[in-house]
């Protein structure tokens, strides 16, 4: 299945609206003034570290599962991979949520350090780096993680998986939110990752979808909406700049 159209103006799905409501309820998504590591003062901030309880991880897993089934399709992959460390619980949550919908998929993660004891350490060197079974050479992966900042960790994961599964393929990298923002050097991390790896990046929601939905609900007033448009007019990707000027 090809990813559905995510152009500016494309309608949000019900599960995306419910997911944004969940982020608000968990206070993981906030509107205000937040100084980022880059020094920019953003009007929107997402803290996925607050999605740390069983209920919240379950909701996050369902968000991943619904996005996968809607935009990738159950038959397009067989393994959910989560890069160490943040991606480990996310891949577990996604696999459990898929199973709840009758879609059974393997769950796999890597280790930062090779295991030095136990059955894995005594076996192939590949097993020392894995949390899970060694995948087939032609495994079909989806990767899950919270955000994509510079993409370095995800690129390392793609290279690692291609080394241990030479004939593998990647249906997508799923992230919670695409901020649709360029880095201080003007580059687009999401676009650069896809260009370098060939792996499409699919967010559960994009920043512009979130802001439009919150404005529709009345959560964001005219002043906050104006600040959002001004911020992404200056720092946004081309798609976000188009949204900001609409």
C-alpha cells in the first residue's frame, strides 16, 4: 500500500485527531513559548518522555499501529524494529497494539553494547547485538522512534540491519510528530534521511496538522496561531512555509 496523501490540506483521520487529544491530555503537547536546544523559541513543544505509564505507552502503541495499518498495510512488513534506547519500548508497544488488532508481527531492537554472556554471546556475532531473534535475510522492516532530529541513529540502524539481513527492505520509519522544521544549517532532517537511506518517514501527525486541528477545536487562539505561522514561515520546511503563508 502506498502512503496516503499528506499534502497541506489533506484531511486528518479520526485516529489522528484522537492521538492529538491524547497528547494534550497527557500534557506531552503544549502551546506557549519554549526555548529549544537550537536557541529558537518555539510556540509548540512535544515531550514524549511524559508518555511513560502503561496506559500512555499503550495509547502510543495504538497510534503507531493505526498509522501502519492505514498508510503502510499489514502485508508490507513482518518486523517492527526500535533503535536503542528510546525505540525499544516503542517497538514493543507497537507490536502489542498490532496484535490486539489481529496483526502478529515480530519485535526487534538492537543493543548499544554487544552481549558478553548467555546463549547469544556464545553464538553468532549478530546475536550479540540484538534484542530478539536474528531476522531473515529478506526481512521487511518498519522502524519506530519518537522523533527524527538529525537522523544519525536511524541511519546507523538502517546500515546495521542491511548488514545482518542483506536482502531486507524498509516499508517506513514511523515517528510521533514531524515538526516540519529545518535545522540551523537550513537542512531538512526528514528529507535528508529519506534521500540517504531510501526509507520514507511517516509521522503519526505533522505539526501543521496538529496546529490546524487545535485551532479548529479552539485550543489555539488567534494570537497563538499567528505565532505558529510566523515561526514556521521562518524555520519551516517548504511544505510548512506554504502552510504558514496560506
